[in-house]
């Protein structure tokens, strides 16, 4: 099993102008642990919507690279989003699923990925151009360039352990975050 914090850190090393959206819970803490960035958009509520928000952003901004970093619980809540992304084929979108097979934020209840559901196979069957399932932390270094220049849609299914890391809690000011994100991405409201 990969260490989630180390894996996310390696993916986001030298991230440049990559736009990053995070799902509710530990994915947000992992991204924030790499340093707050005005091109981070933390989705604090709406579990299950992160991939679709990423799709909307990728379609609206085909000139920019978009990475969604979220957990298995968020992806499972909206499996249909994988089919929609597969049918739209956004070349600039990557979905990184950090899969610990539990709902960590609500008490470590098991998710379906621990028994029956293979999210990499699901993404593949939904038409994702590239599907990667790293098993070694060093693979993060070879996956990083795909976030910046690979042909999407890309799905990275990273199985991680359930180790606990410090919760790095970024801003919860949705209004302020929206405007700093728009400013940093070169668009004004």
C-alpha cells in the first residue's frame, strides 16, 4: 500500500499552473499539506460532485490542465460521473482517486473498493483514455508528467493504507476561495 501523503506530495511536486480540485476529507488535507495554492479549489461539501466539477472546469478551460484529487468514497458516490467523463473525453482532465477502502472522515466504515468494486476497471470500461494503478511510490514520479501533458481523460487509482496523518485544514471561506481561484487561473468573475 502507498502512503497517501507521500504519493500526493510527489504528484504535486513542481506543479506549476496545474489547477487542482479536491474532494471532501482526507484528499483536501493531503493537498493542503503540500502548501496552500490559489489554484487549489477545496470542495468542502457535496460528496460525489468533485469529478463532475472537474469535468465542468476542464470543458470550460480547455487551455488549462485540471487534476481532481479525491477519495474512493467520493468516486463511489457518483460512479455515473466516470461514464460522463469517458463520453466527453476531456484531454486536459485527470482524476486521481486515493483509495483507502474506508470512509475515513466519518469513522473508517469500509467502502465497496475493499471487496467488490475495482475503480480502475470501472474507469477503463467508461472510456478513460489512460488508467494507471501505481503500486510503488516511485511511480508517482513517472505519473506526474501525465498530469501536465498526458492525453486525458486520465484515471489514477492509488490504493493507499489507512495510516493517519495530521489534518492540514485550508481555508473554508468558499467566497474568498472562489475569487482567488478565478484570479489565479486568469479569469475574473
